[in-house]
């Protein structure tokens, strides 16, 4: 039976790859998409989410617009230099045909989880604002969600937006604190793992040799993204495969190496957004988070490429 997921996203180039990867994977059933600010402003990411479900005939999947700001702090440092101001590599795609739900993302998450107790996995790959707001709206969902598989955090490695913090967590550390302390099973697919999952030029060449709507869109929107990674990290056209790695975990957790520890959040100051593993429970008694620290990187990349090109 396919795993039912709500994909919470701030599209975004790698979000585009991740969502099309999920939609093309029979192991997963995307029962809804919720948008959030992050890689672009909230109004932009909501429209991008609609575009992506419509791209290959999945317009029946409901899309709900979520938070435009963090639960406490306003939206800061949106990643237009990484993803373009439109989140789509400054390609300015045409408007989607469909419409957003008339309820906010947090309400959609709560209603869907309550209607499917024990069956829904949340896969947030942007700031965790919608998940935090859903918890605030109905704390009981922490007992009813199967798992939260998030892309974010940096436990044992430097950050990518500050020396300590990963961008998704940094954008809403207060929501992240709510998520890590809620008592449900959380898996953190953060920079510890994703900086090892590198999609290089040969992988892109193989992807772009295919001819389908997902690949054709990725061909258009990735130049901006790849140029950023080359300029900052000197990767020569390769990229770290962040958001798709969270989808790969949802499909096959055995692809990843995991450590277990509660995560403590820093929510202010220069260390804001740092995800601290409390391995000896000296500070908290939260349920341990599954912290992905590596994995079978070649197989992860091969899975992504296979699904995108089929």
C-alpha cells in the first residue's frame, strides 16, 4: 500500500524536483500539497505549488496556501538569488489553471490527519511554520501522524545560511521547536546527509536526455540554481540534493544512515536556528529524532534519476 503524504513545500527549484519525484513514485500517495514562504514569498510559492500538481495531470490533488511568515519572526532572507524571484529560476511560467483551497494549510493538515488517523506522513521541505500552526490548532495530531520527515537542520555539520543554521529551520526556529518537541516521530534529513547526496553534471545530462513535462521544466529552471551552487561551493554545475533526499527517505529509509537523539532548538541570537542533538538527555526528554547523517548516496541519486526519467 502506498504511503500517504502531505507535501509541505516552498517551491523552489529543488522542491520542484522533490515533488515531481514524489508524484512519480508508486510507493507514495500525495494526498495534498501545502505551500509556505521560504525560497520565495508565500504568494509565489502557492502558485508554484499549483503549477507543479498540474504539470503532469495531478490537478486533482488539493493545494492549500500556508504561512507567509514565521510564527514569531517575519520572513527574512528569501532565497531569490538561489531560486529566482519567481522560485522557478526567473523563467516566469504561465499562471496555473486551478485554484487553491479556501482553507489555510494548517487547517487542511489538521482535517486530513484527523480523517486518516495513523495514516498520514508529513513531508515538509521548507520552513516548518505550517506544521507548527497545525500543532497549535490541534495538538492531538501529534498522536495521529505516522511520521514527520523534514528536510532541514544541521546537527553535526555547519549551516548554510549562518555558520550554524540550515535555512529552513532558520526561517522559523520557533515552529521547529514545536515540531521537535511534540512527541511524534520526527526524521531530520538535514545537511549532515544532503551535503553528501550530490547530483553532478552526468546525472543532469541523463535526466535532461528524457522528454517528459517534469524533465522539461527542470531543464528550464535549474540554470539559476546550479549557477548559485557553483559560485558559492565551486561545484561546477553539480548541486546538493536537499529536498529530494527527504522524499527518498519516505520511499526507502534503508537508504540512510541514522543517529537518534532529541533535538534542542536555538530560537534567538547568533545561534538562532541551530539544531542541537542532546545525545545524553542532559537538557530535554523529547522523543529522539532520527537524524540522517549519511547513506547510500549513489543509490539515492539513482532512484531520483530513475523516477524523473521513466
